[in-house]
């Protein structure tokens, strides 16, 4: 039975959410599977990926072939590296401790690069919010200045009208007298 490690689609229309599964290659895309290995959510930035690395390595050693996308995800999470190191241990090229040390070192480097990307994304988001807030404050200030001008113009008109009425009233009084 040929086994594939592939993505199984879940989620609603326009909001995909995937399970990473080991399944018979003849099964439907969203059909029966042998084991759920992890999840992949491309809707978040950066994408959320949770993989059982040991489970994936077990399936890879038993001959499961990952699809292109699944291969990229497994590579990103280090399952392919761990499988490669396990092959080196089987051949005697390195010991189990050396393989674990190499894998831990790689995980630490990967964690650092992912965290720096997340920090840069949050900083960019905060900068965009600050820029939008400054633009909004500027628009509000212009709006307030325009309304203040309109109020002063209206007050001047009212003052002129009262002056005109007062002069008319005084001129009428002078005519009557």
C-alpha cells in the first residue's frame, strides 16, 4: 500500500485549514487517513504549523512519500533533517547524541529567525497603525479649523445683522421724531 504524507483540507470557503496526514495514496483527498501528523493554518501571518516531528520521521522511514507542499512544511519544521540524521545514525556516520545535538542547534537557529520575523511584522503593523492615527488626527484638526472658521463667520454675520438692524431702528426713530 503506497502511503503519502499530504494535506487534508478543512475550514470554510475562503478560509482553508489543513491537517497533515499520512494516508493511502488511493484514498480521497479529504477521505480516510492512517494518522494525523499535524496542522497547517495559512490564514495567520506567519502561517501556523504544528507537526509531530517524530511521527513524521517514523512514516518517512517506513517509505511514505510527502507531496510537494507537505515536503516544504516538513522541511520547515525539521522533520526531513531529523530523518536525514537518523539515516546517518543507522549507517554509523554519527552517534545518536551527535544527531540530537545537531537537530537542537538547527531548531534554535530556526526559532531565532522565526521570532525575528514575527517581531518585524508586529513592528510594521504598529508603524502602520501610528501612521493612520497621525493622518486621522491631521484630518480632524483640519475639520475643527474649518468648523471654527464657519462659526466665526456666522458670528460675524449675526453681528453685522444686529448692527444693521440697530442702525435701521435708530434711523426709524430719528424719522419719527
